C-alpha cells in the first residue's frame, strides 16, 4: 500500500505529474467534482492545525468525497493510551485514505506500516510535512514557470524548520538552482542537510546572516517562523524569534518579480503591510496546497485501486 | 600475560584497540553465565594493537552488533579445541534494539512494542539514522 511520508517518497516525474494534475484541477474543476464520490478521507490530527486539516478536508470535498475526522488527541482514544498502530488499523476500517498529523516524529511511518489504506503524512513533529512542500513547489512553478535558473533565498529558522529542509531536498533535484541561506548562527541549516542536498548535487549556495545585503539577488524568498514548540529552552526562543522581519522598506532593494513565500502561520516575521505587495505569494501557497492535496489524494486512491 | 585457549566457545579477534569494552557492553556480556575474558592492547601484526574477547562456552551472539562496533573484527567459532568457522564481520544495514534513539520526540519512545531500529545511511562515515524519525545515532 503506497503512502507518502516524506518528499523523497516521490520521484521527480511523480512530482511533475502531481503538479500537472493540480494545474488541470485549477483549469477544469468541474471535471474533478465527482471523482471521489462515496470515498472517505479520515483526518487524524493529534496536534493543533488550522490550515492543513481544513486544506485536506476542502480538497476531499472538492473531489466529491466525504470526510471523517478526529481533531485533537484529547478527543480520541489516543488520550486513553491507544497506540498509533491500533488507531490507524481501526480507522482503516472506516476510511479509504488517511491524512495524519502527530506530534511524535516517525509516527507517520508507523501509521503507514499498519494501515490498510494509504496514509498521507500531514506533519509528524519536526520530521516531515510533505504536502507543504508540494504546495511550495506548485507555487514556484506557477509564479516562475519552472525551476531552472532560480536563486532561492531561505530565511529565518533554517535549523529546526522542517519545511526548509523538505523544500531544499525537493529543489535540489532540479538543475541549475542557486541557494542563499539567511539565518542567525544558531539557526543555520544543519550540516547533514547541506551535505545530503546541496553538496551531493553540487549546487551553489551561500550562507549569510544579513537579509538586506542579498535580497536584491533573489527570485524566491522563503521566510520561516522561529517556532516556539521546537525549542526546549524558552530563553533561546525569545532571543531568536525576532531575528528577521520582512517590511516594505527592506523590499525596496528586491527584484520586481520576487516571489515571497511563507509556510504560515506567521507570527511577526512578515509585516502585514507586505500583504498588499504583488510579490507576496504566501496566501497563493495556501490555495496551491489544497490543489496539490487533491492531486495527491487522487494519485494514492488510484494506486490503491480504490478509484 | 596469557589466557588459556578455549575448547568450546567464540573468540572475537582483531577488534581495534579500545573497542573491546564497548563491544562487551553492547553484547551484554556482563550478564553472560559463561566465563568471558577481554584482552586489551594486545600486539597485533595487522593492527599494531588490538583487543580480543574470548567467550568460554556456547552463547548466542548478535553479529550485527559486532559488525557495528568493528566491521574489521573476525569471529572464530571453536569446537572441541579446533577452529570450526571463521567469520568476517561487515557493517550491518540495520540494527534492531541495539541503539536507542536519543530524540525525545521520536515515536519509538512511546509506541507500544515498537523496536529501536537504525539503518545505515552512509557507509563511508558509518552513519546510522533512526528508521522512524531519521535522527542520527550518536557516534560510538
């Protein structure tokens, strides 16, 4: 049974095909409005989430399917101590496909091993969040027409930010990309990510601590939030949380066709005044995420022989 | 210093000097109910210095553990005072219930009866990662 735990589970042709499907859904939504009729998606969210859960549910409804849901560990048998394995074995009896978010890293892999229906990892702690990366990829392709010759700046928490690592690993599979990694010293991209993604693919990259000095070189600026929940120490969080705040003033040096991205939710790292700038693409990312989730649900249900 | 030869048992030879005690603990030999001798810093033609573990008696050994600690080690199985078999170790692809994931957020710390599983991700650096959360194992 095919499940998607992390972006490397999908080959480059599969990523491109998913984006093709998503763009086809955008062009011809009526053709997809009934394709999942009588099929059920179970959304198991054992950690707080607004956009990801709603995105999955909206995606299934737009495909004509139904949704059954558990929101929060408190409301489920997990609160009674049930294992992930038993939970997904049970839910497999009710649903055709599962989207699961869980605070424990590796929980999605355990779910995929035990479910009898496809499992989509909707985020397992700080480990992986592949559908966010799918949203990011579609946004870049739609805004830039492709992936060649782009200079991608990643800014903020590059150490704990799972979306950054996942996007880097996906973009490194495309040729002729350049990366500018912008972060405080304490939140730099881990060396294993650099060696596995950038060095292995011989892709050029620079590491800087100052956003303004490089913003004019960028085609994509991927901003991230310094996440309180990834720190064990509150003092470290407070010291680093305001490291980079994007404002209209800082954007004066940026290219006219810069694409500003953010996985959301933001705290204060992008000023609200930037939202009206035509270069702000982070709410387009949210929409693209829904279409990519539709494409992924379709692909996995077809591969499982359910459609 | 001499240690008697054994009649029936196992000799783990060519352990890089310093690896003997790590191997002793990881194999759980402190709990063995047969005599065990560790020789450290023994002169070696091949290695200069080496460690040797002699186990006097039959004991089931996890060869993956030996290969993990030292893939260049050799295991000699002795029966009736003669060498029955000589095994060359290799770096194992997987380690089950040998290491513990140090990531407090890993599912392996809370999921019922989930094994501690590590996979070899880089042969050249002998890097292992947790199969579940992909956290790197601490270096030996």
